[in-house]
C-alpha cells in the first residue's frame, strides 16, 4: 500500500521558517514520475491548495504563499519538501501532501504560527 507521511510541523513565531517533509513509500510509486502537491486546512475552513505541480512540469503556488514557500523534491529519497519562510499567523493549518496522480494523501502535520 502506498503511504505518504508528513513531518516537520510545529510551533513557530511569525517571521520564522519551517521545512515540511513528505516521505512516499509502498507500492512501486516513485515521485520522480508523478507531480506532487501540498494542501492545508485551517480550523473551520475548507482544505485549500498551497502549491501543486502539473504533469506538464509547471508549479503553481497560491498567491498567499508565492515568494515565501518553495516545493522541492529528493527523488532518490522519494521525498517531497515544502520550505516555508516568513511565516504568518494565517499560515496556521494542518498541511497535507498528496500525489497529483492517483490522489494519495498523507495524514497531515500541524503548523502553528504565533504572532
């Protein structure tokens, strides 16, 4: 079974940074062959897209994180990262990674930004 496991969340002050990781394991799924994405869900709100890759090689960031967040990957480790800089209280949410093909989701990692 394919599993996505996020890590790296935590409590940080506004202006700080965090790097989230998403390790993909199980099955024969290799992230080198598929686009990936990060989503988030704040309390009382719907899950929203943070950044997604397309099969055409384009990376789309939500306007609210553009210039502050960066998605990257280590194909050898089958791991995707989300570098988050200049964090704001409104970035507080549970962050999820997903495969943009096959729609596998991780369990999420909590990010809390204090003002």
